[in-house]
């Protein structure tokens, strides 16, 4: 598997497809910390959203690296189709590591925060970045490696889903009927609500249950993705 | 042992029936050629056997096996050099570094692509890409080799090299290939499957005929050659005899003829 990840990353770097999403991401972070005295959690919340979009984009480009025949060769070299999918996910995770590091350490190094960091704050922030990158992988995979991805409007649909998931809370307030279908989207608000308050409030009672909910959401959706991927590649 | 079995399998892609009512059984060690006109479903059948396609209807059984696949068209856009590509691919299939190097070297020699080793694949000629397509499939020492029109785009010498290589593999490997080339069929495959409009229309075994030489010679007396009674011979006119000998026996027979004082008039391959 590690050699497949190696192959993917080498091929991704040589394709230069990482440049647009990565530069947009860097720009976003630079702008986010233009002014000093930024509140810690909500800034990290904002960079998590940036990760969400960027990783969706990166996932879609990673899945479009190969044409059919190259993909088939890789299926046979790997022996199983699932290995291809999981290898792609691992590759995306490896590719996203520098972005995570940048999002976390840039404000610390430039001393942009108001107040001082504590371990719990860092833990919450890192988890939120990780969770949002998984949301990104989820949406990116759905619209590039399943039957949903072969449609003409896959990019548009991906953007639509991201926008809907981010604005789910407001939509639900606008029309409660929205609740009936919004649960299917990545639970952005469940994560982000812990980062909206001031930096001192941390361990809300709901933190634990929300974490469990997000974890379950991720496990179930990734399992579904494997099924959808296999259905497409059959 | 059967490695693949299909019962009444159909495959639909985007509403198009690309394969229909396929019933097929492949045993370990067989060499099979699939032929048919363009668009008849050869590539689709190969994909079904290998597992790229699963049936829409009907059922199949596939043994767990290590499969090498040579696609119909080698991918156009690979940025790796041939050397990098082959090494990466071999590692993906789980081969050990030291073992790989030797094997890659030997295939590079056989196919004479040494001078292009550092060339990015996307810039290589069609034939070179095709060679790399074949090498990547053989490198993993597969139990089953699937080749989709392996000879297209290759020059005459390379074609015979591929045939030789496959003959060597055929001893302990199952080989299934699609082809329009008669040579491949006659040199390699005793079993021929013909497809048309997505259906198997014939599935038969042919005996590979042994190559024969025909030797015409003038003989000293008007007699049957005593020493060659074991060989198919006949007098075609006075003092002239025609013998049919297996390709591999020709030298021996020629020697005997000459020793008996015959003069050779003609030696040709029998068609
Ligand atoms: N992905 C696909 N979507 C729709 N139709 C397809 C697809 N793949 C194959 N077909 C159709 O299935 C039929 C058989 O295709 P296939 O590629 O198996 O033919 P073939 O015998 O390999 O032809 P050729 O000699 O040209 O390579 C063709 O009519 C083709 O249009
Ligand atoms: Mg074909």
C-alpha cells in the first residue's frame, strides 16, 4: 500500500494539480491572520472551513489523476479494487498534512492570537481540522469516484453540497422543513459550534456526544463510499 | 481446476448490452485467443474475466489469482520515466527491490528499450508504450495473463519476441488474449473463442499443426529410399521424390538424402 501511495503522490506532484488548491489555501490563511489579536477558536474554525473546501478540491483532483486504462492496471497490480480507493484516501491524507501543519502553526509563529494557547484549545483545533479534511475527502470522493462523479455537473454538485452543509444551520432556521434532508450533509455545525464561542468555554456537555455523532457519521459515510465505489467499478 | 466460470452472464453499460448470454469455463493453464470483428465485445469479455466488469445478470466464479493485464491502449498521460514507472509498479504488486532490478533489466534488454529508460512515458512512441504495457503485466509473475490485442503497434521482430515470451509463460500460466492476428492464434492458442455482437458464437480447440518442410530431390535409382521409409514420401516423377518432414527433422533427413547421393531440387515450408 505504501508503494501505491508513493506512486500517487509522485504522480500528483508531477501533475502540478496541487498548485491551485494549495495556493488558494495559503492565501486564505494569510488573509485570515492579516490582523493580530485574532480569537483562537474562531480563527481555527475558519481555517477548518478552508481545509474543508481545499481537501474536497484536492480529493477530486487526486481521483482524476489517472485515465481508465491506468486505473485498470493499478487495480490488477494492487489485486483488489478497494485497495485502490483506500490508497487514494491515504494519499490525500498525506498530501493534506503540510496544509494542516501550516493552518495550525502559521498563526502561532506569527504570534497572531489574542490570549494564550492551551493544550485543550490545540486539541480541539487539530481535531476540527482533521474532521473537516475528512468531510472534504468524503465530498470529493462522492463526486469523483462514484457514479455521482461521472455526471457532467460533479464539480458544481460538490460546491453545492459544501455550501448547503455550511449554511445548514441558517437554512434550518429559515425553514424547519430543511431539517428533513439536511441531516444527510456533513455535520459542519456540530463541529463549528464549539469554536464559535469565546476561547474560555470549552468542555460543553455536548462536546462528547457531538464527537460520537461526528465519528459515527464519518464511519458510516466512508463505508457507504466503499460500496458506491465498488458499484461504479463493476 | 477451473479458474473462471460464467453462466448466462450479460453485461450492460449505460443501457448498452456489451455482453450477452456468456457461458464460459476457463481451466488453469489454458491458452485462449478471443477473436471477433471491431466492437464485437472482445475487450469487454477480457474485462469480465479479469474482474474489471462484474456481470449485470447471471453469475460467475473467479478463483483468487494474481492477474497481469495488458490494456488495449497503454495510458497516454503517464509522466514517469519508463524506469521509474516499472519500478513503482513492481513495488505496488509487492515485489522485492533486489528481485525487481534484475527482472526489469532483462525485459528492457529483450525489448530493446534501454535508450528510452529515462524518457517520460507520455513522450514515448506508441510501440514503446505497448512494450511497457506488456512488461508491467509480466513483471508480477501472474497466474493469469490477460492481453488485449498485445501485438498492435509492434514491429515484426518485437511481435515474434512477444510470442516467444508468451510461449515460455504458457507452460505454467493461463493466458487469455484478444487478437486480429492469425500468427498469435496459430503459434500459441489451441482454444479459440469467437465473439460477435457481445455473444460467444464459437468456442473450439484447434490442433496446432506441426510445421512441415517439403523437400524435393533427385534420386539416383528409381526407387523408394530405404532409409527413409519412416517418412512420408512419394515419387512425383521418374527419379524425383518428394518428402514431407517435420521442421525439426529436416537437417537429419537432408543429410541422409545427400549421403545417398541425391541432389536437392527444392526445400520449402509447407503451408
Ligand atoms: N463503457 C462503455 N459504454 C458503452 N458502450 C460500451 C462501453 N464499452 C464498450 N461498449 C460497447 O460494447 C461493444 C463492444 O466493445 P468492445 O470494446 O468490447 O469491442 P472489441 O471487440 O474489443 O472491439 P475492438 O476490436 O474495436 O477493440 C461496442 O459496441 C462498444 O460500443
Ligand atoms: Mg477491443
